[in-house]
C-alpha cells in the first residue's frame, strides 16, 4: 500500500521523461516525453510501456517541451482515457507543439519513403497530426498554487519553474507522502522567464540535472552572440541558427532586437524565423504577460525583428535571398524539421556559420557539429562541414549546478531522498555527489525502468 515511483524515462539521459507514481492500485504519470538523440534511445519510443495506458488514471505535465510531453498523443492512441493536467501556458503550447510533432513525424516518414533511406517499408510515424489533435481533448489547465485532485485522494499543486512559458514543478500528496518533481528548472537570471519559485516541503524530490556537472559562464548572451553575428555579416555569409521553437527562438529574437539597437549587428541584416511552431509560440507571449519578463512593447519588437516564414514555399525562398542573413529554424539539436534543409544548403560554404544555441544531447546532429566533425549525415548523405560552427554557452534556459543546489537548499527541511534524473550520467552523478557531500542528504541516480518506494 506504499507509494512507489517507477522511472520510465529521463534517467541516464535528458529525454523521454516519464515518472509513474503508484499507490493503492491507482497510477499517475508525471510527464510523458519522447526519447530523442541516440538511436537506441529513440527506439524506446516504439517499445510498449511496461504499464497498459488504459490503467494510468491521470497525467500531470511539468511543461510542453517534446521530451516531456511528446509521447502523450501515443499514450492516448494506445488507450489512455484520463486527463492530462498542466498550467495554462503548457496547455497553450501543447496545442501548438503536439500537432507540430505529429506533422514532423508524418513529414519525416514521407520523406524517408520518397528517398528510400529507411529500413522500414514503409516508414511510419509514431503518431499523426490527427492523433495529436485527439490527445489535446484530454488536457486540463489549472492555475499555479491551486490544489487539484486528478485521482481520488491525490492532492496536486503546481508552482513556477521558470525555464519556458508555463513550466512548473509538481507537488503530489498521496498516501501520507509528499513527492516533489522539479520539472526543468530555469535560471534566476533568464532573459525571458521569471526565476523558479522556492520549492515546498517534500519527503522525496525528483530533481533534474541537465547541467548538474557544470556552471554557466559569466558572459551573457548578448556578449557572446553579438560578435558571432557581426562576423558572419561582415563576410557576407548566412548564419543558420538551430533553435528550440519554444523559449530559445524567442530569447534569440529578443537578443537580436537589442544587438541591432546597440549597433553591434547591422540594422538592415535580414532575419528569418523559419518555424511555424516558433512563430505561433512567439505570438503566445502577448497572451501571457506577467508570466515572463517582457512587456507588451518588447513582445511586439520580438515579433517584428524577423520575417516569419510559415509556408514551405517561403522557407525554400530563403535560399534565393543573396547576401548576409540570419535564419532561425527548428529543431534546436538539428534532429529534424526545416533546419536540416538549411544545413544542406549552407554547411558547405566557409563564409557561413552554424550557431548552436544550447545543450546538444549526445547522438544528435547538433552534438556532432559541436564536436568539430568535418562531415554531417543528413537525409542519408554525408555533407562536408566547411561553415564555422559556434557553440553558445550562455543561451541555456536550464539552471546550472550552482543554481540547482541553491533551489534545493531552499527546501524548508531536508527530504528523505533525492532522485537525480534528466541528465547524462556524468551530470546526474556529479549532482548526486554534490548533494550528498555538501548537504548530507541521501541522493541517488535511478536506473531506467527501476521502481522505488517513496
């Protein structure tokens, strides 16, 4: 009759977050993310869950990033009947992101079938746009700090986590236990988002560790991005900027507004935002004033600094625009989407530049570029990498090691145990060791598929 946590994702990796909480024959899933990166991780998306979806009573989403929400359409497709609870910001973003995820998967499968480079005949998407839209009917938005009951006898409360629009930490009270899931924590000094709220008292904490083994540089985004964009503009090149459509794209647009105002980047330098999802997300900031740092005028500036290219025809037309330019396009780790076509177009010219704007998970094309590779595999072909590759260290929307520790130290009293998740093994183990040695708390890194008594 105890409370158990089953780690079905987000362990030993920064993707696929899924934590199954079980008590008295009831089951609640915190986060429902897709695995990304290495092929052996991505293959997990096609493995059946070790629990029948229809036997999960409810889902709570910490935020809308695909590694936390992107499996949900498949969960519904395979029989989940309950509700998925989240903040209003997360609901609004999921309405954009989940159908887009289905569209990308349909597109990638169709492209693989046309080009014949998939081992599957035919290549099939995990789920379709229609599947994703069906899943949206299950979303239920709740206000931060208001207690709700997703299952009988389960009390749940959300608090702000920074990171991206709508991101939350989740406190669950069930069976006499208090379980706190950090979600992805933002930076106290983030350009866009408010700082994470102090954590409430909890018996067990499940804490992310994306940057658990490192700290962010003192240099800010403007100081790092400005010289790179000025350099590529001066030599007449194109800067291809793979961006996460939610959060990172908007931070880069906001930074470009300031760099143009300061004269660091030429006022007339064309900027393109080539991602329907990023365009829709940028529009959302106006609707959520007070949930981030930008005022209405800054939101308008962010929307107008770039030409928004929604259609495929507009995207293709970018390549016909000669002269220097900046192209922001999803996805942030170059795992799929339109940015791959821009890489095909621009990687081979030394005048051009690829600007990597944040963490690149092992196994992604972004990580390959960051490692200094001279070739990159895209659409089944090896492309020479002659463009300059710039890895920004200051653009991350994740709390670093010091900031994670500072958040944990705000707990009103020490928890019985901290599970360190959502990080590469080196990062998770470094944070585990730091928690144990500095705070004297019991911390551990759970294995994928393991179950623990809370």
